[in-house]
């Protein structure tokens, strides 16, 4: 019994600093989350929203890069091949721009690859324009 | 600081506009006592934190229908105890196939590794001895030895007669003393 009496005064258990200070807030937060399943669902899906937004962002940047880099090469090539007037080249370039910005005719991956290989645009020149 | 009585807190809780504030008063008033009750059963701090939060979520849900015919603290203490015991049983299921001795050693190794436990060898031996008690004796021992709860309070929480609790505590102390003697602490 002596041993037990001695040990009672010296408690070995500790808690992190400020643990009890903010426990109430954490409990309330958890209750709100449990009572609002929609909020809970949003929290679960949040990382996927970010992933989807990143993919859309990357595609948007890629599209901008293609619009800015491809038509200038294309214009030179068109000019040397057909020796058309500047007005014709400009109209061709505008057509290209329209092709890129046309919402109804989204280019497929195959079409983009074909386009890049047709005009000999390699990945280095694409990256240089990023 | 919060000096509100249980009746005042319950009154505030019944009003939707002050419900959240009332619950905050309640958590702050009882968090430490409930935490230590849970901690003595589940031992590790992180586990205790999980169990305590589950306990308060249950209290929040049940408080809407709480009848004042039993004491608020007794009712909450019972929820905390049941949550802790359920947690321990779930944990023990993970060690199905292990002997009791092996499970005790795993639990003690976890306790030793807990950064919020800084007990010496003697205190570890005491925890080891407590782990070897039957569930009811373990609860009674923790509540009496560490928290110094009165037998009539324990009787309400554990729904056991005072006589039976006294007998349980007596057996628990005898068993722990003999285990400590065996290990020469």
C-alpha cells in the first residue's frame, strides 16, 4: 500500500501546451461539420476541385502558348511557299486565330500532334515560349 | 472565466441563439475532468483526444433531450466512460490472436513512446498492473485512486451498488499490490 500511496502524488500523464485552451473551438468545428453534410462533402471533394482547376489552367496556358507561337512560324512558312501579299498572310493568320479560338471546334490531341509535326515545332521551342 | 451553474448552461442551451455559447461553457467547465477519466482508460493522449471529441459530439446530440432527473456531470461522465471502453474494445479487436500478455506489452510500449507520458519504471509497472485488472475493477480503481470520486458518484456513473464498488476497489488494490511486489517496485 505504501508503494501505491507514493505513486499517487506523481502523475506521469501530460497534455500538449494549450490543449484545453482551444478544445472547445475544435469540438464546435467538428459538430458544425457533422451537422452539415454538404460542407463535409465539399471538404472531401476540395482536393479534386483543385486538381480539376489545375488541369483546366494547364490546358488554358497551353492554348495561349500555341496561339502565340505557332501562327508566327506558320506565317513565315506560308509567305515563302505562296509568296502571297501581306494582306493574304494576315488573313491566313486571322483564320488560324479563329481556328484556335473557335469554341465549337476543339482540337483533339491527334490534331494538335499532327499540326506540330507538320510545322516542325518541337517541344523545346514550345517550352521556350512558356 | 466561466462560473455558470449547470442549470444556467442548460437554460442558455435551450435558446437557439445562445446554444453554441452555452455548449462552449459546458465544454470548458468539464473538459479536464472528462479528459482525465478517458485518459486513464485509453492511456495515450492522441487516443484520448479522439475519444473526448466523440464524447462531446454525443453530448451535444443528447443534450437537446437531456432531462434534469439525473445530474449533468454524471450523465456526461457515463458517456465519456462508455466511449473510452468502446474505443478500447475496438482497439483490442486489432490484436485478435495475440495473447493477453502480448497485448499488454504492445500497449505499454505505445504508452512508453507517447511524448505526453513521462513516467518512470515504477509508474509503468503500475499501469501494467492496472491493465491486468478486469474491466470493472480497472474503472473503479482509476476513479477512486486517481480521481478520488465518492462511492455514491461512482455508483450513479457505473450503475452499480456502493457495496459492490467498495468490494471491487478492495480486490483491485490487493491485486495491484501483489503484482507490484512480484515485480519488486
